[in-house]
C-alpha cells in the first residue's frame, strides 16, 4: 500500500510489540490525551481566574483598601448575636400543676408536728426557761427531731424558748395564710415573692424574732410553685424566635471593609475568613469544588457532543487538537480581559468564527456554546453586579456567535471574515445596549459596556483572520480557503505540469471539471474534488514522456521497454505523486486521493503484453497491479470514476447523449463490480447522479462544430497530406449527395470537425471490457 502521512496511519505496532506500546500508539489513547490535557488546562485557567486576592488583616487594624465580597456571605457574628437576643427575649411558658396546694399543706402539718416535738423536748430539759442556753448535744438532738426544715442553732433556740401562746398564735395565722396563698398562682422562680407576701400577712400577729427565725425557714422549706415552666413549649418558642431572625448577608460585590473607615471588627474578619480572603487563613475549598464540578461537567458534555455529532472531528487527532487549542486560547484571552478589568473585550466569539472557517459549523457551535457557558462565569466571578454582566455576556455571545457561524458557513473568501465580524460587532452592541436599557438606570454605563462589546467582537474577527492561515498551515487543513489557494493555476506544481507535462495538465483540468460537477450533484466537497483532481497525477512529473498524453510529436518509449518496466513506471507515478504532495505540504485529504485514485487496479495492457511475450511462462500479476486500496472518501471515488470516464470516452466518435450516458453507466458498473467502490460512502442514487452530471459535461466536449475551410497551401507539411485526404473524402461524399438531391452549386456544405485518421483510435470490439477500453488506446491510462 502506498505510504500515507503518519497522522493518518493506524499507528499500530507490529505483533511482537508488547501491550504497553500498543496502548501508547492507539488512537484512543491520543484522543484521551488531548481531551484530558485540554480539559485540565481549561480547568486550571478557570480556577486561576476565579481565585480571589488575599489580604493581611486582623481585628483592630485600620484598613488601607476597600474589600468587597466575591460571593454572598453571611455575617455569622452579627447574626448569632441577633438570634441570641431574640431567644432570650422570649417569656417562659407556664402551666398549672394540680395538687401542689395539698402537698404544701401536708408538709406544713408535718413541720408543725416536728416543731411541737422539739418544744416538748426543750420543756423536758432541766432548768427550762425563756432564756435557757442549750448545749451542743441538746441542739443536735433538736436538729434530729426537726429534719424537714433546715435551721441554725439560734433559730432552734428561738423555737424552743418561744412562749406557748406566741407559738400557737403564729401557727394560727400562718396556716390560713399559706392555704389562701396556695389557692392562687405561685409562679416558678417567683417563690420568694410568695414567701414575702405570706410573711407580711403573718407579721401582724407574730413576734419579729419568731417571724424571722422560724416562719421564714419554714416557708422556704414548704412553699412550692403551682405554675411551673413548660420546658418543651418554652424551648420551642425560643427556637422559633431564633429562626425568625434573618441572617445578616453581604451580597456579592458589597463592601465588607472600606478603606479608612474605622477599625476592622471581629465580624468583618470572620466574613473575610469564610471567603478565603485572608492570607493567614485556610482556602475556601467549597468555591473550588463547585468550580471543578461545573467546568468538568461542561467539558464532559463538550467531548460527548463532539463524539456524537462530529465524529469526523472527534476521530481526527489534529482536528480534535484544534478544538481544544481554541478552547484554551479563548479562556486565556478571557483571563487577560479580566486582569485589565475589561471583561467585554474578551474574545468570546473566537471559537464560533475560527472553527467555522477551519472545521465547519457544527464543531463551531458545540465549542462556542461550551466556552460561552464557562467564560462569563470566569469574567464575572468576584465582581459587583455580576448577574447583569453575566447575562449580557451570555446572551451576546450566543446570538452573535450563531450569527457569525451562519455568515461564515461555506464562505470561501478570507475578506468575508471581516464582513461577518463587522455585522456581529454591531449586533453585539445592540444586544448589550438593549439589555442595559431594560435593567440598568445608568445609560452612560450601558453605552460604555456596549462599546466594549463591539470592540471585543471586532478583536475576535481580527484574531480569526490572523489565526486561520496559521491553523491551515500548521495542521495542513483542507479548508475552503486553503483549497481555493491550491486550485490557483500559479501553484508551483500546476506550473510544472503545464510546462513539463502539458497533456497531464489538460487531463487534470478535464477531470477537475467532471469531479467538481459530480461533487456538487451528490453533496460532496466540490473544492476538495477539484483540488484532488488537479494534483492526482503530479507523480507523472518524474517521467512525463512515459505517459501517452505527453508524447506529443515523439515516439512511444514503451515500444522499446519491457512490459514489466513499463508497468513499474506507470505504477510508480502514485508513489512519486505522494512524495511530491508531502514535499509541497498538500493536505492529507489530497494525498489520500493521490494514493487511492487507482485503487488496486491492474495495468492490463502491459500485463497482457507480458503474457504474450512470456511464451507460456508464468507472469506475476502483482507486478502489474497498483498496490493501493479502493477510495475511502466520496471525493476520492469521484476522481477515480472521472479518471476512468475521461480516458474511456476518448474512444467514442461523435456519440449521442444517450450513448454517452449508457457508456458512463457501463463504466461505473464495472468499477462497482470490481470492488473499487466498496469503501466509498456513495449510494446507488448518488452514482446515478454522478453518471448524469459527468454525461452533461462530456457531451459539451462532443458538441458539433462547423469546420471552416483552410487554404491547404498555408498548412504545415505534416498537416497538408491529411487535409488533402480530408478534402478527397469530402468531395466524394458531396458527389454522392448530389446524385440523390441536387443542390445549388454555390451552396457550401458544412463539415463536422474530425480528427485525422492517424490520431483517431479504433473502436474496440463489442466484447472488450469497459475497464480496458481506454487501455487499448492510451498507454498512460492503463488500469485507471
């Protein structure tokens, strides 16, 4: 098989290579490498862009610069203080507890009984009297008796020395006072108020000493609240009050610290810390995690969309590389625009424009949409009023980018990039202006943004205009504009064909016309078909005289050459054509056409000649066959068919349109039956369209022309004899016509132009295969 460029080879190692090298050379590994590295670079650029500036501040410092929030942040310190105040302000919720009054009265009776027992113990002691002094053992015995009320020794002494009437009077007033008080509400935590109220009632009839030393300890021991706090209800009320307090939020772009205004407070430090804006604090990992997730998701969708809707781009390493280089370049330019605080100058339309003119509209729309989702997030992160700017950039890029894709689709002039860029610039200006008029109160700021958007779009068009030739040259792309340059007759290879192999040049021009017309009919790439036809036979420049169309006025060198050598020379023009194509950096698609335009056809003329000269000896057919494969592209198949058709129709003499169509149909069927169309993406309907389009072009070559008589004496000697013979044939024909239909003697009879008999090929026998018709007349078309 003919050698093709390394970028298109399968790149598979031989069978002895180990699995590691097989993996390294696999196309899937190269695709994954490009996607992985490209996506990683895009992600790193995004993270660098959204990373905020960090400051060195502490509580009490006077700020020397204003710091705004790069995203919404809660003032946790102030919010916590406000919530605590609201929760503490909630009044406890109480509920009435049944049986408390009865319990208190029972406790009163028990205490009263113990007090009576203490008094009886005191009265049983010797020397009992109102001023008696008791020993430590006596006090301890009294305490053991009165264990329901904690009392000190002096209070026990007051109880034991109080006269009987005063004690009875105290109890007589205390019992109803306690009973009446407990009928009302005794609130928890307010028992002291209740005790004070009872003491005031009892104090009117009770000795002060007895009141303070006996009644007060008794009340403190037995009084219990009947209105107790409902802990669950109170906690729920406090929680509701806590949650009702709205958090104090600083919006994105709102100033947290203002230069020169007071000292930095604790709540400000906490907010800066949570945003990761302090140099001595940890990084805000949540922001980076969110950035990684959203950008990774967008880039994953980019790869999926390319693999589903642009398989030709996804499977081609260099085209896939262009996609990710464009993505990285666009995000880098966005980073530069943000660093100079001019986000509307970002070249967001570059993917739409550059990929449209290099790879096509579909990959341009896919990548343009992906970068449009990523770049506005980059450009507006950490800025005030981010939402309006994000909307402006997103809407402007989607609409203007789609417009440029439509304008540049299938446009072949480089100057049209400037035209499309101008239209898109005006469109961007109007979009930003319209959105600003709806959402902004500052008309001056809106116009300023719109002007920057216009300038950014213009910069995108200029970058596209400068990068397109570089991309075409670096990656050797067959873009429409590159193909137009290659089809220029002043191309060095075309000039060489014209000067060194004029017959091949003329042959290539005819095939180019046929192939371009056929490509337009079936929806293939007509420019690629024309360029491929121009260069498909450039290998004949090595030995032009070995091909019949270039043997003008000279003998046939194959008459003195062995069939095997002749066949080798004929076959070698494909290999030498590929070498010339590589030398002149013709696109791979054209090199592929050169390699495949003969497929694996047999050079039948020299093969049969070799059989005749072999005298029964075996002849290796492989020595007389092109070592290629059938065409794998529509354009390559068209050039193979047109090459066959152009060579074969030379055998026809004054054919009718129906004869031309039938003849081309037979040639196409021969190619199909021989397996030469097995790899071509052509349908039967398209082959019919190829037949009709080629027939229309070829019939124009065979249209009738009136031959004007020339003066024989002025003709060159070589043509004079042929002219005499032609005149003799015409005179004989005219006499036969006059014998049947008399004509006026002064009426000239127009003659159809005809070639001299010596140059007119003989009509092949009816049983001659269509594949070999051309080989019997022109040596250079063997096997084509």
